[in-house]
């Protein structure tokens, strides 16, 4: 990250361009904020394939291809669901049959209350970069808007680290 502060969408776009990579975004609790942060940068269309807001659980299954049995067993707030969302969005936003190089996803509980025994602020970020697949669990604090903003900030940091490793 430049300047020691949080990484910006512009820095991510520059790094994606430098590496010649494309990205696709799948969002639940962040509701499009992550892809919006990325596309604030002029020329982002060179590397950003797009975003899917899969807010409803059935959309995670029907659009992104998250396994129905997984969703039934764990609900949508889960590390494996985040990973499957990241994989699925790469496929859904493919270009001429070629998946995006990177898929990133957000799922969790923004609040104000708990969901399926998960307290507000429980967040999973999935990241699929070529053959590498990870998920990151966060426990964030604050109101709904704060949790959503912190999710985007964390996702950009996780993506930055993934691009730089």
C-alpha cells in the first residue's frame, strides 16, 4: 500500500493493469460498494469485468453456482460460501469463455442484529486468483454503514496482498 494507509481502488486498478489481470466481484452484504470503489477510477473497464450483487441466498446458488447443500448446511455467512462465490463470479463474468483472472466476494452480517447465530460484523471475504483460493473471516464493529465500509476497505487490502504475493 502506498503511504502506509488503506489501499485505494485506484491502486488496485493500477496493479491489475500492470499485471494484465481482470477481476470480477460478487457481493452480498456490501451490496455493490466494492465494485463501485474499483470503478471510481477512469479506465477501470480495462480490468474490471463487472460485479454481481447476490444479496438473496437463492441468487448465490442460481447465479453464482454456490452449492445448494452447502447453503442448506451453513447458510450464506460461511467461509466456503465466500470461496464458491469468488469462483462463481469469475465464471459468470467470463469474456468469450475465458473466466476473469480474479474473483473476490463478500458475504456476512452487516446488522443491526445477528443472522443465523452470527453476530453483526461477521464477514467472510473470498478470493480466487488463478489457482489460489482463500477466504478471510473478519469480526468488525460498528453500525451497518460502518461494517459495510470496513468490509470494502478490508477486501481491498486482502486483494492487494493477493496481487503482491
